[in-house]
C-alpha cells in the first residue's frame, strides 16, 4: 500500500485524460481508499480572483483533482502559523484553517514555497488505486521530493 507523502506519476495509459502528465501527492491511503492532489497543474487563476478572497494578495491555485472542485484544499509547511493540519512527510501538512492561511499570505507574506492551494482533489475507493497501479496507469516516484520545490 502506498503511504501518505508518496508521489505517483501518470503513465501513457492515461494520455488524453485529466491525469495526463499528472504528478499526485498521496495525502491519505487506508482501508477506505486514497486521496491526493495533482501538484503540477496550475489552475491559471489566483486566489484574489475568487469572489470570497477578492481582498487577498495574488496567490497561485492548482488544479488538485476532479473531485469536489467547489472547495479549496491546503498543503503547507507552516504548522506554527496554520493550525489543524495533518502531518504527511518532509515537513508537509495537509489541511488547516483557511482563515489562518489567508492571514499568513496577507499579513505575514507566506510564499508559494510554504503554502500550496488546490481546487478539488483526487480520490479512489478502497483498492482502486492499487488496481490502477497494477494495470500500469501510475508509477510510484522513488526519489524524495517536496511539493514546495
């Protein structure tokens, strides 16, 4: 089973789909299924372009996945500023207070090297990700990496 904090990359089997050339950070994988974020596809919009955050500083948003594209999801490396995140690996945390994220961006000047925002996420039912790995849709990236680099 792939553990949280691991990265997978789509193969040629997913060419022509949403996942073409996608690199996904797995943030959870358990008996109920797996979740992750596409970390290499900018949405092409900034946080301040969203009505709710129009008073925010410009900040990039990524297309995290096709599931629940109505919500913003958070990865960060600043548990000292953002409470409630789930520790992953390499000093990364998933989730936390969006109000604290906005404050960290606007008041403290937190950068894209510390916070990454996503619209939507990727999700798999129990055993589905492992099946997709076996059929060759994904490869597990072995090198150590950080979503912030």
